[in-house]
């Protein structure tokens, strides 16, 4: 009981400090493929500066211009039931404590999708978070910073996002990694 | 010969050997040239090193920044693609559910 109260008291404080994505690492313990992306602050600005100058790239640039951080965790598994959905609870609890209301919840054949939108002023949202739990794939997207609903719609539409695997030929590499956390070259 | 004469004889000024001046003049400039040579060589090496450093360090910094930029851009594009795929998948699930319930 004492532990529960300590946890309950610590949650609002943790909400102010930002979510510790390392706490989700155990979800990928049995994963075949892991995608682990954290982009925040100067790194996010640097990434934005390296986008091209055509119309699509400019559109992406304006989309990420004011964002504070983008965090993506995605795990692919070889078989069904290789992760425990309950391990997502710290993330859900953080979203609840930080006042990110759930705006979408869809369940279908053992799959679950949830979208959370942080409320903010001036017709813009303060961020968007997505949990997609499929049988063999689990994805968490957490985008923090002012983002309009039009941008969210753009992100969920037929946005032409260049494939970094195609771009990296002769340049850098994307952060797609295998289960050991090593980059796929 | 008393002690006074012996002292005077001992302290009497002697003329230098004929080639003394030439030997001294030969020795002095030679020594000076050697030290100058070494000093100049060290200075030249230090200058060359500084020039190489001044040329290489900014190039390495620029290259490193470019590499980090490309890596960050690729990460951003991957993140946006995953977001796009996930949101589209959710949208499809919503459409299927809506169709089923109507």
C-alpha cells in the first residue's frame, strides 16, 4: 500500500520530467527487429536542416519545425504473444498523468490501436501519441510539441516521406536496428 | 730574485699566439649557426604542424557534423514513416469497425 502511494505521488513529478522510454525496453526482450528512435532538441533541428528543398521536404520541415521531440519504439516478433501488453502500463499512466486524453481506441481481432492527443491552446495540439499493438508487432509513437490537427491528418495520409534506406546509399544510415540494438547496415 | 720580481714576471702581459684571433673567430660563428639552424627547424616544424592542424580540424568538424546531420535526417524520416504507417493502420481499423457496425 505504501508503495502504491509513493508511486501515485511520484507520477505527477515524473510527468513533468518526461517519460523514461528505457522503461519500455523489456517489451523488446523477445523481438526479432527493434526500431528505436529518439530525436529531440538540437538533434531534431539538425535533422530538419538536412531535409531537402523540394515541396515534400519543405512540408515535412514545417511539420517538425516547432516540435520538441519525436520518440518511436517499434518491435517485431516472430510469433504471436511474445510481448506482455501490461508492460505498456507505465506509458499509459504517464500519458494520463500528463493530461493526454485518449481520443481513439480501436480493437479488432486481438489488435489494439490507441491515439492520445495533448490538449493545448490556439487550435494546436501539444503533441500526439500512438500505441499500436498487433499480434506480432508493437509500435509506440510519441511526438511532443505544437502540432496541428491538419499535421496529424497529413501524417496519417498519403504523405510522400522519402525512404531513408534509399537516401542512405552513399550518405548516412537510418536507425533501424536488430534485436540486439545494433544498427542494420 | 726577490718575491716582488717573481710576481711581476708572473703577471707580465704575454702576447697572444699569432693564430689565436683567427681560431676564436672561427669557433664563435660556427657555434652560433648551429643553434640558429636548430631553432629555425623547430619553428618551421611547429608552423607546418599548425598549418596542417588549421586545415584538418575544421574539415573533420564539418565532416562530422554532416555525418551526424545525415544520420539524424534518416532517423527523422524513419520515425515519420513509422508514424504514417501506424496512423494509417489505425484509420483502416476505424473504417472497418465503422462499416461493420453500420
